C-alpha cells in the first residue's frame, strides 16, 4: 500500500490527524507538482505477445 501503511504503524500520525487507533485506509490520492520539469513524452506503443499451446486428446 505504500504511503498508506504509515497510518497503521505511526501512532503519532494518527493522533495528529485525529484518527482512531486501528484506522485502516482503503485508498489514497497523492497530489503535488513534479520536482523537475517534464520533458516531451515518448510516444507509447503497445506490444502484445501471444503464446498458444494447443492440446488435443486430453482424455
């Protein structure tokens, strides 16, 4: 769960945020700005690999 595990491990954080002990988050959102300016993104391409195994007379 990444940063969400801090809620179950850090009692001081629970107190600071006024959350009850045993609180378990089910989702989270991280907001902010990048530390560095973003460069032009590369074009994304999709590659799908298919592996087929055909079995006959299984019985």
